[in-house]
C-alpha cells in the first residue's frame, strides 16, 4: 500500500501524488472500500479515484535515482521495438505506453527517433501518430525522472543526453 503524499505512476494519468486515502462519500461507491485519491502532476484541476486493491490499472512507485542512472547508462543497449506489421504499429505503441515501464518508454522513444531519421533521409516527415506517441513517452519519462531526481523538468532532456554522451 502507498502512503499519502507519495508520488506514483498510475496508468495513462502518469505521475500522480496521492493526496488522500479514504472511503468515498459518493452515490454508488461502497462505504467500506478504501480509495487512493490521486492528483496527476501534469493536470492541475483533475483528480483520479481508484480502489486501493485495484488490479486493472498499473500503479507503481516512481523509479529510484539509482535505477534511473543505471537505465540511462543502458540506453545504448535498449532495443528498438520490432513492428512486423505496419497496421499494428499504433497498437504496439499503445501497449508500450500502457506498460508504464521506463525501459519500454525508452525503447519507444528510440524506435521513433530512428524512424524519424530514416524518413527524413527519404525526404518524408514523421507521421502525426509517431509524433504523438514520441511526445507522450518523452513527457511521461521526463516527468518521472524529474521528480525522482529532484531536477527541473525543463532540464531533463539535456540531463539524459549529457549522461549518455559521457558514458
């Protein structure tokens, strides 16, 4: 169980702060069931209510500073996604995002980055779908890293690049 004030990753909502753990006083909500009340860090006015015993949506602790450093050091070895059927590309991207795993997000970012380079070489632009998932993966990763490392969000991309180049 997580604690009030803790940051977690919660499904598509991304990084959330647990602002309370309590029962809900809402019509239809069981009076004896505990819920996490989450505030997504990138959505000012929204709240997410999820049962403490929820097993349908990924909820996990943020990655530690040590694990971030190891993961960044391993970026050159992280494999790109293998998409054998172009019709399944978006589903592959969605599955990667839904996993809420930093390694998978890095794999997605690398895949789209190299895809962009290849398409530019052919005189083509990156598709809107690729741009959408690239930004989503990058934003999710940068927010989590920023909070875990206690560094400003706008410095994360440079931080990662510098770490990769110095290793």
